[in-house]
C-alpha cells in the first residue's frame, strides 16, 4: 500500500453540501464507475480516499478532484490483500481522523464484459474474480467496521449487478458472485443496523469508456441495447451512478438499509 496527497487540503469555502466533512473510501476508483463515484462524493463535500490497484490511475482521479477544489488522497490498494486494505483504512484515518462511508466498487477487470461458458470456467477464473468480489468486500467490511461504528452515520455500499438476480448466460461466475453480494448486503444490514450503519448495494447500468468503445464499433448492437432503456440512455458514471451513491451516503436516505437498488434507467423493472 502506498499513498499520495492532493494539493488541496482545506476545501474552498463553498456552502455546506450533502456530505460536507464526511470521509469516504472508494475502491476501484482509478477509472470508470469508481472514478465517477469518487468525483461525485468529492463534489458533495466528502473527503475521499481514492483507492485502486494502480497508483497512476488513482492519481489521475485525484487530479480531477483537485481541479474542482475537492479534498482527496490517492492510495494504492488491492482489495484482495487483507493487509493492504487495513493499511489503506489506517492511512485514511490518519489523514482525516474518521471514516463514514465505504464504497466497495472494485471488480476483477471487466469480467462482466467478457463472458465465459461454464464448461470453459477454470478454478483460476472463479478464484480470480472471487478474491476481488467476495474477499475484497470481506476485507473492506472488517477493516472499516470499527470506524463506521463510531461514525454515527456509517454507510457501507457495494456495487452489485442485476446479473446477480436474473442471471447471465455465458457468465455464471460473475452472476454467482453478484448473487452472493445481495445476500451479504442483507445480512450486514441486519448485523450492523444496531450500530447505526446502513448497508446497501446499487446495481448500475453505466456507459463507461470501454462500453463506449465497444458500442462505437457495433452501432447496431448499441441501438438495440439503448432501445431497452425506458429513459432512453445508459447512465453516466458520475452524474447518474455517482449521485445515487451520494444520496445513499447522505442523511436523506439514512433510513434505507439492506436494499439492492437498481440505478439503470428502468432497464430491469423486476428487481
């Protein structure tokens, strides 16, 4: 685990925002949805620990937050490594003195976008994804719990997937792991509720950069897919997915716990 600080440590005198003064740790925040969430949290006033497996991408997110006069630090942290997660949480506490929000967004490198049939699944395929999806969430939960208990408004948010409910042909490993996330969120909501901690998952449909690149090469497939969205578009990582996380992390949704919330423009209405 290594870390670096942003140039702006004091804020910029803006009016109080939804998460003013709170501290958030976001995993997998070096790009995509994780970056969007980190930017949205910082814009809402949170101090953000931007974490990921590569310091270089975390620092790119850090620079974007700095450009908007937000407060953040970058931490190189592999969620599959228990000690690295504990070190990352410790560094966050040393920087700001407390921890209020954890967003476990990390995934094993685009597994949902690269389907693999069951007969081709190897033990390595399973454990490579599970180390991030399950071990990573366990490590984040255990390391953060003592601090979320004393926060008074602790929030633990997991990035899930609709695949965990309706399944995904040619992608049984990803679906199984995301289904497990749903159960864990509900269990932790019951276990942690007495400590004032809410635990939820969001199930996003976002137009990330890899998705944009894929659709640009397959316009007919893009048009067919977009036609399935009642709102007529895929979500933006920051303005749609990130702001949903901000809402869950705020006092506005402080009585919502144990839920798997679709943030998908109405794509899956049976959830």
